[in-house]
């Protein structure tokens, strides 16, 4: 839960949830996070031979929430006529953090989202019709269904949804974390994966650990993590260890398969989403019983 859990004492929110947009302290921590920041090339562990051409990553398709960041997403099988979806964190849910073991499905919502264009300007307000899925168990995601289709958004604003990758991310991949809330882009690489990431009462499986250049701040919760070679979303930004504490809120710890705990102060994390497309079928309808769907059920 990427930072504002000091706000949790008053508002129970994490990585961006509840943080005031004008907080001066956060600006000091984002000096390397710019929309035009240089992208780190992929390491040799990711590819052999020539390094693939990097795609320009901008703000088009990202959204700002009242307390977090997010993005308009589609799955490989989504159709233009399907209702569009917005991806953010479970801890960004407007009704509060889902409890450990809690899964929210098909919950009515009229939440609004500021749709951004490539330069980060707000061009429209999108609105949810419902929370399709939300949990903080095993992962940290909320997926909203919108009142408009992909085709309607494209026709009105010329903006396409970001495609979610349905394959596991790879260590060494060059990535950008795109925050619609702050209109900032962080550039780094995937450093590796965490067997279990524990923060307070919540535990997440197979989390993504960034290299240190992605020093994400409060308000970046829910930002899409984009593979700069494919342009696809490979994870959703969610937390980081602020103070060096062990497994506390805003201070997640890494737990390996043997139960050994590692604390990495100043390092930030994201949750994988490659397993989500298997849970959505025709018409972007959620089916937690679909073959290959491993998301927690209510």
C-alpha cells in the first residue's frame, strides 16, 4: 500500500488513498519521475541479441481517482462494443479496504474517473456502473465496469484502452509506472518477484519488486505498470516500504517459501494481473468459475 497509510490513522487508506494532491513532501520524492524520463533498457536476462525497440509510454488511457491512480483496460479477448473497465487497487475502493479474505463482486458504484490524454490533460469524466471485482486477498485489485463502451470512448475522445498482458512478467523488463493522479511517470525495471508480500493484515502472492528508480509515492496506488517493449500492462502499482519497519502498514516485508523475512526500506512493489483475463469472458463479464481463473472467490 504505496504510501499514505499514515493517513490510515484517520481515513484507512494506502498508496495514494486519501493523500492530498498538493502535499509538498511527495513532490520532493519524485524528482526522477517525469513523463519524458529516460527508459532503462532491458537486461540480458530478458532477451538475447538486439534490445527490442521501446515504445513511447504516455498518459493516454490512464485515469485519476479521488485518492488514487488507475487506467482504462481491456483484455486480449475484449471487443470494442464491450463495456469498458477501469483497473486500480483493492485498497482504493471507495467503501474502504476489503478485509483479509473478503471479495467484492458486482457492487453498485457511480464513482467518477478523470480520463487523461497523452499529455496528461483531463479530457473527460468517466463513470462506473459497478465494481465488477475487488479484493486485497492474494492480490490488490479493483476493477470497475463503466457506463460507456470502448468504442464510445474512442469515438468521443480518441483514446484507446490499455491492454492487459495475459503472460507472467519477466525479471529485468523495462517498465514505466504511470500515475494519472500525479501526472507523473516513473521509469525502472522489474527487479524480481516476491513469494509473499505481507503488509499489516494483508498478504499478496508473487508480487513484483521494482528496482530503486521507481520511488513511487502516495497517490500512485493503482497506476498501471507498462512493459515498455510491448506497451501492455503487466502489473498494478500498490505499495512500498517507507520506514524500514517489518510487515506493518506502509512497510511491507518479503517472506520467502521457507518463511524467512526480508525488509527493503525504500523499495516499492506492484501486483501481477496476468491471471485476471482468464476470469472475464464475452462482454467483459466476470466468471470466477471459468477455466484458468485463480482469483479469490467470495
